[in-house]
């Protein structure tokens, strides 16, 4: 399987230009600074995935905010200075959000609305007109986490149009595309897009969900005081998933998988690996991580297993998250395992 050169070991900058506590210039200017990118480089990461919401770059009428683009250009200059790459991920677009806390969001409308899609492509033209020329270090991801499996065909059609658009601006920029069901690894085989030498298949991995999201306030049916360790038996995770909410158990219900451990990840990656090998496309995990509520030792064991699987399979990845967002490794709660954590990565 081909590899995603320059994007093999990264970290997300979630909470900066996306899912921010407040969408203000004060926040943008203080949350991520040059010193953060220097530190990320010194820690051995080769890239950052930078989630950005549409409202940072445009207003609700679609008018461009140059101030928002300035922050991406600052990041570009810092990344070039410290020798790392960047992946621009449109985390939310006008008319669509994956965010489970946005209960009133119609998660289907965008995929069948020419008006909403034109806003999407208009924003991407603005992004590409500014950043496609930096294809030596900048990659592009059209949209974060398509939720509904039933929009698979519509999403593939949008991806085909997106790839065509990017190629109008750059013939060699990396394009990172993911599937449905919150970009689940098991959805990679459902991708059907025009292929070239710079297409990457993307998935997110927070399996087992009942472990990585234990006590998460944004997950429906998850008690805030729920805790479970790692590793547990496959049956224990299945039982926990059934007692909370069947959707939380994710891939642990797949009959092809073995017991929990490194082999568990290789098992759930297998269909995606087969698809990537068949299409001669690199495979990438744009998000993976464990909530800060998990016990430190359990967190390290999980990270050790999944990173070992990533390395064996030649899968590039970006940890969620650099700072805050309940997953940050710069936070005080993480300090006791920071050194061991970096060794595992």
C-alpha cells in the first residue's frame, strides 16, 4: 500500500479555528501561536491537521473574512519555518455540521441541496485560490465526518466534484477523502471517487467507543460517571455498549474481529486496507484518541496498540487533540504520562 508521504505522524489543532469556545480574534490569536508549532515539530510530528469552520472564513452571507484566512497563512509560515506540513480540513460548512450537540441540524439537506453545495464549493474556491500553490506542504480535506450512511451516493458525487475542483487549481495537491457514519473505518470501502496519484482515503478511529468516549457529555446515552478500562474482553465492550446505547459500541460488533489488542485494530482496518491496496491509494486516520477521563495507564495501552497497528499497516495518522477539547495532551491532566505518551507515538 502506498503511504501518505509527509503526513505519517500528526496532531489536530481542534478548538482553534473550529469548535472554538468563542469565535473571536482574541481567541484565534492566543489559542495557537508560533511556539506551539515549534513544540509540535520538536516532538517529532510531521504535520498538523487544522480543522476550520466556515464562519471563520466567511460570514453567513458568504462574504469572505480575510482576517480568518490570515490565521491560516500565519500557520503556513510557522509550519514552513519548522519543517512540518498542514492539512486544511473544513470541519463545518454552511448548512452542515457533524456536531451531535447541534440537535436541530438537518444532516441530510446539504447532500441534496444545490444551493448549499454552491456555498460549499464557493468557499473551497477561496481556500484553493490562496493555498493550492503550496501543494508541496498543504493538503486538503473537503468536509469532516459525514454522519448519515444513507447519503453515501450523494456524498460520493460531491467528492467527485470536489476532486475535479481541486485539480483545476493544483495537479499534485494531496486530497483526503473519508466516508460516512462519522468517517468510520468500516465505511472506507463505500468510497467511489475518481482516482489519481494524490488521492488519500481517510477514516477516524475511536474504537472501542465505550472506552475512548467514556463519560463524554456530548454522547447520547452516556452517563457522565461511566468508566471502563483497557484492555477488556470483546464481550465486556459489547455488553457495555448494549447497556448504554448500541451505537456506542461501533466496530466491536463486527463478527470479523478478534480479541481486543493490536490485532483488534488490524482486524477493523482490514477492509479499508484492502480497498486502499486495490485502488493503490494511501490510507490515513485523521482522528484518533482517548478522552481525558480515561485512566492514564489504560490510555497508554490503547495508544500503544493502535499506533503499533498504524505502523504495521503503513497508515498515516493525526492524534486528536493537541490542546483542550477533552483530549488535549498539553493539558495538566496529561502531564503525568506525557513522556511515556510521546514514546508510544
